């Protein structure tokens, strides 16, 4: 049985959070002997009715392409159906005239299994789409380097963040927090561009932008700081930086819109074990439910 993984971006070339998650689970599937191939909107692929297609981020595919798929489908979407990334709580408009509802409801209803990254991610979809998202399964973002994040037991101080200049990751609430807490120092790493455009952001004096941080230096960066702060104003399906910082020994200051925190973060080793085992559990679930 052939399994096609549909993604807007080639996750062997791009390194965003969704791409890293997909790449981790894709490689685990290959290790388990599955016949897997990646399909992006630019790639031509012929699908047979007995194939399985895993629909990951699919905004680059036309609606006709997706709804016309002859294969058995699984959804594993990391994006939100709402172009505004869905404010919480859901508004009256979400239920009265959402232009996306009809399409996404058909996508979820057609799928044999719908996979979500966190209890929060699932709960919002369940509230909006009801039984269309059943049956479902939860799995966290995929980590292939979970042991790279650990507490070095060195002295720490101040706050850090690695998404703080991106609007959809909570830039304005973070700036607001800094202004309301002038004695707090916040070091912000990560990208200073979005969609190829440089972000022109006026930061308060107690926020310092330190530039992009190579993956090999992330654990060191987290370990310099006592707190990791992430205050999104739209829901995050998971947000892997929260887990990275937590495993690195940071205390987390977040809010109810972080999907990662809707899992139980009881202790670091249980979180590490959960992330390490998730790729195996992901495929065991698919193999059982889809009879692969």
C-alpha cells in the first residue's frame, strides 16, 4: 500500500515548525518500511483509490484537488482553517457565515482519521466541526532532537523568547508585557522577516533583539534564562519552542492559547519521553486504525 504525504512545502528543503514535524514522522514511517512519498503542489502525482494520503498543510493545493482525491485520506493539518488563525472564543460569525466552513468540514468528514497536535488544537476543531473531526488522534509536534535540550544547571536570569518579532506568535502582547514590567529584561531571538519582508518593530528598552539563533545554540540560549515567555493572541496548535525551553530548564510564562501547554507538563522527563515516543505511537496508530 502506497502512502502519499501532501504538504505545501518540501520539508526536506524548508525548516519551519510544521515542516520539521512532518519530516520527523515521515522518516519514522520510512524506518518502519512504509512506501512513502512526498507530494507538494508543484509535484505531479497519480493517486490510486487504494492509496493512503496524509493531508498536512494543504493551502497550496486547490480545493478541487483536495476534494477530488480518490484515495483514503488522513488529516494532519498544522494550519488553521481561519485566515485570522481563529481568535478564542469562537464568535457568532464563526457559526453563521464562515466562508471556510463548508470546505474544511468536507475535508475532515472525508478523512478516515483526523490527527491534531494538542488537546487545544482538537477542542477548537471539535467545537466548530463537531462529528466531522471524528475519529481523531492526538500527537505532539515531532522532535528528532529531543535530547539536544537539557538543563546545564548553570546560573540563569531574565526572560527569553525566540518568536517574539512575528505578529502571529504574540509580538504585541509580548511588547505590552515588557512595557508593563520595565524591570524585566527580555532577550528575543528568531527571524526578523516574514514572507520575505523585514519586520520594522519598535521595541521597548527592556526588550533586546539578539538575531537568529542556530539550532545548535538553542539549548545554550535557553539555559541562560530563567523564564521562557510566549503570549500568543491567536491559538497555536502546539508551539515547539515552549517544549524546547521547558526541557532546557526554563520556567514557562504562557497563556491558554499555547497548544503545548494543553498537554500535561508535569515534569521534564515525562515530556521528553512523550516526545521521544510519539513518532512510533503515531505510526502504530495509523497501522492499527487503517490496517496498513
